[in-house]
C-alpha cells in the first residue's frame, strides 16, 4: 500500500493557506447534523472538542479521569513555543520551523512542521484572550525564556505550570460548549475499541469505569487525542493512567503505527531511588537556562559537591558543545549523562545521577530572581528528595518522558483509516526523531485549535457515509471482543500482580531499548517480551469483578496492551539501522559518539500494519522529501 | 536518611455509594521513609491483592501535585498535615515507626462516595460550566501583546489560577462550602482585563450554581485556606464577595 501524506503542492510557506482554501466546507446549518467523537481531553482533545463545538458540530468527548481538567497535559511545566519574535532576537516562523526539523534530526515532514510554526503565533493570541496568566515583564508585555535546541528566547510560560494553565484554558472553553449543549462530556470512560464500518471509523466502545458497563457510541468521525505511551517503560514522567491502549486498538483495527521506536528520554528528572517507586518526576528543562550540569572529573569521587573544587569538576556539556552549552537538545543531553555515569563519574548513592548546579546563577542574579523563575520546581524537588537546591546542587538523571512515535497521519491529521483523526502526542507527525522542549504543548494546541477545525470539515463534506446506529453488527462484534477480553483478564487467577509484571517490562525496555540500543540487545528484548507476555496471561493476578469500580482491572488491560506494543517498539528499533534523535543504535555513531543518520536508506517514516496476532507486522515506508532544508549532521558545538 | 518503618493503617472501606462501610485495619511493614504516601498505599495494595483481598480504591494520576486527582483525609487533615502539599507529594518521612494513620475520603454532601477513598467531584465541573470562562471563540483574537497587563496583576491572577480543583477546601470546611474553589476562578478572571467584561454575570452565575449543588455557606472559618495544597488565599473570597455585590447592584438596576 502506498501511503499518501496528501501534502499540498506549492511553495512551503503557501501550502497551508492554499489547502485551507481548497478544503470543502460544511455549511453552518449542516454542522449540527454531524456527531464527532473526541477521545481525550488533554491539550489536543480539549482544544479540539471546544473548537469543534464552537463551529456547531455535536461533539462527544471522553476521558479516563473524573474531570477533563485532569488530563496528563496538566503536568507540563516549562512552556510553549511560538515564533512571535517579541524579544527581537532574530526569531521567525522559518527559524522555529528549521529548529524543529533539525531538532527532530531530519525525520519529520517539512510541510507539517512549517504549518506548526505558522499557527504557533495564533495559539498565544488565543490563550491570552482566554485569560491564561502568562508571565509578564514589568512593562506588562509577555515574558519569554529559552529552551533546549534553540538560540532564541521564544518560550512563553506561566511559572512552572504552563501545561496546567493552558489546559485549564482549553477546559474552560470546553465547559462553555458543554453549557451550550454542543459538547457532551463522558468522564471516567476508557476507550477499549474502535468501530470501523466500510473502511470508515464510525464509533467507539468504552467501559464506564464506575459501573463497569460497556457503552457504544456512534459518530461521523472519531478523533483520538489519547496521549503518549512512555509508560511502556513503567517508570516515566507521565501520569499513571497514560496508556497505549486507545491507539493500539486502532492499530489492531487497521491504523498504521508510525516510528514507535522514537522515544524521548528526558535529561533532567529526579533519579530513581527504590523498587517501590511508581513514577519519576521531571525537573523542567527550563532549569538548564540557569543550572550548570557537571560531574566530578575523577571517577568514584564521592565527596559532597561543595567539597569538590572548580578545577576538579567536569562541566561536560559546556566543554563539548560551547555554542549551546547546557541547552543542547534532550537526546544529546541524556546520552551524555549516561556516558558520564557509565564512566563511573555519576553521583548519588547509586552512581546514576549528575549535578545540576544553580550556585553561579544565584550568585549572579540573587536568590529572589531564581526563586521567581523556578520556585515551585525547587519546592517540588525538596519535597521529594528532602534536599534544598538553593544550597546543594540538584541531582538529576534521564527518564522516559515523551514519545515522538504514534499513529500515522497525513497532512490533514487523518490516519490511513478514513474518518479516524489522531492528534497531539498520540500521532507521530511533527517532531521527527526527537522533540524540542516546549513544542508538545504547541503541537497539541495547534492540532486542536487550528488544524482539525478545517480538515475535519473537508473530510465530512467530501465523503459519503451510510446512516448507522449502534445497532450495527460491527458494534456488537466490538462489544463482544471487549467483554471477552475483560472476562479473560479476570479469570487468569495467577500469582503475580500486574504492577510487578509491568515493572519487569520496564526493566527490559530500559536496558535494551532505552537511551542506547544494539542489535543483540533488541533481539534479546523481543524474546524476553514474548516470554513475559506469555507469563502475564498465565500468571497475572487481577482481583475484583467487571461490574464495579475496579482499578486493578483497568491497569491489567493497559499492561496487556503495553506487553504487545513493546514488541512492536523493539521491532521498529531493530529495523532502523541508523541512529537519529532519540533512537541511538550503537553501531551507527560518529567518532564523537553522536547519532549517525543514514539518509540514503532511512530517510523515511516507518509505518507498521497489524497482520494478526501470530504474524509479524508489515512495514510501509513513507519517504521524507526535503525541498527546503539541507540535511546535515546535527551539530550543537 | 532513608530508613524503614512499620505502621498501622485504619482505612475507610466502602464498596459503593450507599452500602455498608467502616474502617478496616491493615499493617504496613517495611515502609521506606522516602516513599510518597501513595506509594505506601501501592505497597499495601500489592499485599492485599496477593492475599486475595480487594485493594483500596483511591484516585491519583500525575503524582506530582498538579492534576488534583488525589486526596484523602489523613489523621483528620486534608492531604495530610504538611502545609501546601497534595497527598501524592506527602512523604512517609513525616511518620515514625509504630504510628497509626487514619485514612478517610473527602466528606461532603456535594461529593458522594464512589468507592473507598474515591469521591464524585463533578459538582466542581458544574460550577465552572456555569460561567468559569471568558466567552471567546477560537480564531480572531488580537495580538497577544496588544493588551499589556501589569506584572503584579498577572502574578495575582496566576496565584488564583493555581487551584488544582482537588476539593480539599470543601472537605476541610465545617460547612462543606466551595467558596475557595469558586472564588479562585472568579478572581483569576476578574483581575484580568480580558475577563472584566463578564465579571458580574460570572460571579452571579457561579455562586448561584454553587448554592444549587448542596455546598454549604461560607462562615469564615478559614479551614479551607489552611488545608489548600496550593495555598490559595482566602482574600479571593473577599474579591468574590465584592464582585457578587457589584453584580447584584448591576442586575437590580436592569
Ligand atoms: C512532566 C511533563 C512535563 C512536560 N512539560 C512540557 C513542556 O513544558 N512543554 C511542552 O511542550 N511539553 C511538555 N510535556 C509534554 C506534553 O505535556 C504532552 O506531550 C502533551 O501534554 C500531550 O497532550 P495530549 O493532549 O496529546 O495528551 P494528554 O494530555 O496525555 O491527554 C490524553 C487524554 O486522553 C485520555 N485518554 C487516554 N487514553 C484513553 C482511553 N483509552 N480512553 C479514553 N480516554 C483516554 C486521557 O484521559 C486524557 O484526557 C511534558 C510532559 C510531561 C510528562
Ligand atoms: S482552592 Fe485549594 S483546596 Fe480548593 S480545590 Fe483549589 S487547590 Fe484544592
Ligand atoms: S495525583 Fe495529581 S495531584 Fe496528586
């Protein structure tokens, strides 16, 4: 099958305008006749549901949490990018586009990324109009800070709670549409299957997490905004309920999964300290604006940091990358931290941590300034570690954080299944092999506020869809499948808890498919995952019943999907015989240990098609064509 | 310093909204003091599962104090005794070997219990739905810098906007009032020029909705402020009252 990304023709800067003009429109009076299902209420789903409601569509919006306001996006700390150039420091749409393409190690589509940079400015305008209290300068204008992979200051922020404020903005718009009757909310629902009729996505099957009831919902189109799968690593910075289930079910129904091996390991997280640990906490990348990363020069030096003199410290990022210094992109910063620790220069009891030191910034700007910028992050750090970062350097280590991979979508954000749109972290589209900081919030809101309102109209106006209701046999079939799977989970009656198995899966992936990968390890991981999956279905322990509020059952279903998906992730990593961004295969590195791409053979998107439980998935390639930028070896020196 | 402690939990167990309920006692042994409170419950739940018992249901998601999903009353204190902290960020180093910890759900008429420590807080969504927004559609907003806002005003609005909607203020209030929550949203939007236009209607609509939903009245007990994990100030309630009175005047003129 030839994947068609449907990229509009014409010069890069005019593609989106031209496309918007060419897309068919739905007449306002007809909009209310269409029902659109939006799964997810994060930045992508919340903004989409609100905007589609405003346009006059009838929207059904679903989420796992008890309120749409609690989607995982709420946890984003650092900020959101836009090409406003308010700082007059040389930013432009072109520069944001270029930084994003380069940061992604030339593995994203030019046209999508350019559009993202174009609409970034509208996002900030809209968010301010919604009443989002962004940080401001004394003169009353908006303030900016810098993030990794960029040499301009283009990140807008609301203290260390940018995601929270942006999400509450989208949530307030969403509630306004609920009040207007345009959107119906379905919280505490988990999507367990998608219903495809005549090759078109026409509905979903969800479990009501309070009563256990299985519900059917039909629609003219389905929009998945269900977030990323970083929790496949067990320990990650993601919220506990973040999962792959929704996108994985879509994959099993025919949607292609693109680049699953592009996972992002974030360099600045609080290190792991015990087996009981349930998640890892991110310390925002914005801290690298003022914090200096270092380790002792001598391996095994266990003196407390304040007793290690300047001359015996290795500020390895500043030394190796003088022009970007501590602000190199995440994949580069993470790999360097791992290299230092592997050489025995790591700190903390475990040896798996490096310092992030604010002493110089405090000396330069004063404690007050630092407190104003990062107060809540410092407080969070102190709560968790009981150590005060104003006095002793933070200790940080990389952790699984974000995924660039996701369901394949075309320029309209529609998957290869008609009528199935995928947005936000759940799709693969804009970040290539590595995402730059503060760009996920931008992408989620771009997709939801400014892309889907146009492209879904084009789809609805341009396709014929038979009238269907939830009485259609496809709904019955999907319901049967979901019910049967739930019954199976509850009847395993084994001896290991689901969390315990999930933890083991995480170890396998972290060890063999984490920050650095090699062919032998990947083959081994694949085998270990298969064995673990088998063990899960024989020996997991899932208490309780299906007709009840049953959190163990919820987790079991998600872990069962992770166990299948993990294999796809490893297969994709094995298949990509190059290093790029977050995918680092040790066999492909430059002399300076940077990722070495193979543009001749791997300048493509890998999109995987499900071929049945007992067969390997089939690979489809979407070639990436670069007409406007030159592919170079990324350098941040 | 990391160490291990043994403690006893007395946990409220309730299978559903209107069924028999009461405290059950469980030992929690070998608990690392570096654990968060929720990680401690995870450990107890793993053991309950292995023993063939029903694990304790509790809401949680981000585990970093921002989603507002978690919350329970710990020894009589919402989110536990540490100031400005959600339950997920509260650590076991605040307990000593041999302690007994009593864990209960939020108790308020407007927050019916779903199971064990899980309650239904959809009434908060209802309050926001009544007017907790600025009525702008996507598209067409002017350039973001066309409305300068004094830094201290933006900061005040941000202080109010920090509310995570957890419900601790309601649980802590002897009248189960939702004034702190409601006033935080009303303040955030009333402080900003973008939100001023609708300030009067917003205050009226949200306060009416709050009354309708069985939340109690505010009698200035200040418990909410003391227990709020985001340290939302009670001065927001004063601002709400001013907006409400102004709104009353405006609407009686009409
Ligand atoms: C700690 C942290 C900090 C971050 N900081 C930044 C930052 O500063 N800047 C930046 O740009 N990015 C940041 N990111 C990344 C960014 O927050 C996310 O990529 C982004 O918020 C994802 O938004 P989303 O709308 O795609 O999905 P999410 O916000 O994850 O929302 C997913 C939604 O889908 C629902 N859902 C999921 N599965 C199902 C299902 N099966 N059935 C029904 N509903 C389902 C959930 O309930 C939820 O409503 C950060 C991420 C983390 C973890
Ligand atoms: S005001 Fe405080 S206690 Fe009340 S819901 Fe908001 S954050 Fe929670
Ligand atoms: S779990 Fe999110 S605030 Fe506690």
